[in-house]
C-alpha cells in the first residue's frame, strides 16, 4: 500500500508543537443522554489533571478513532479537524487561567455525536450492544511542567 501526504505530529501543523498530556489526565463524562428522534447522543466532558505536573494551555482533546456497531458516529461542533477521526475540542477557555494545576478540573464541555444511519437498537447475533459509540482520545497541552519531586525521606525538592 502506498500513502501520499505529509506526516505531522499530533495530526496537524496547528497541534504539532503541543505535548501529549494524556497520561496526566482523566476525562470525566457526565450528563449522558440520547435523543432517538434526532439520532444525537450528548454528554459533558471535563479534563481532570490527576498528575503532580502542571499543564499549560492551550489544552485540546483530539479524537484518534471513533466507531459504533449501531451506525456511523459523527462529532458535531468540533473546533477543528472535522466530524470523525481528527476532530479536536478546545478546552483552553474552560480552564481557570493559563494552567491546569495538579488536581484541578476544567469546566464541562458539551459534546454531541450524530448517529448517521442509526440501526434499530436490537441484539446483534448472540449479544446485545451495550455502547452507542466508542472513541479514543489524546489530550494535548502547550507544555507539561514537572511538579516537585519527593526524595526518599519524604522531603519536597
């Protein structure tokens, strides 16, 4: 197979200088709901810094892949990158200032996924489908500033 194009870190030139902060955070999903009539799943997302490091803005969540056994999921209202893989959501305005300190959480971002070609919710072969859509993400920060380390005696340096 031959692929043409340019490889760019983090999927685009606009994101290339950002650092992968994914191991430093947890994404919190709340207020999940589905409107069957409009075929839209919606939820709120917050980014929580679970590390001892400080994350400097900008702060983005990039969709790496998305799939569903029930239809074709499309992200609505992403800030960059389209409606599927590569969609980017900007969490910078949802921080209190220019950093996300250790233990801090952003304000919630409302996310909507349109389920194009939604099949009827019914068992697939021998099992029922439990999730509407699955996706993986990468969290990107302007910089990850290492926190203070404790030595073996428990003193902070």
